[in-house]
C-alpha cells in the first residue's frame, strides 16, 4: 500500500520548523526572518517568522 506524500504546511512540517527554531535560538541566540526547509518529497518551503517575544517562562515564536 503506497501512499502519496502530502506536501506543504503539514503537522510534520510545523513540528520540524518548531524544532529548528528552538535549536537555533539555543545555539545562536538569533532568529532570521524566515526558515527554509525541504520536505521529504523535495519541495522547498520558505516559512516566514512573523514575531517573537520573550516571556518569563520561555520564548514565543509565531510562524
């Protein structure tokens, strides 16, 4: 049973971006204006970072 891969902003894509952003902030303490990822089926997505703000318990990033 071969299923065709979904593309675009899937749950997995959003989880990947969230993990990338978290690691980038821990390591580099900086965040650009967008995150570029390539999905499993070869589609490159440029996901814009709309805002970020520090809170007492962490950091909130909206993409």
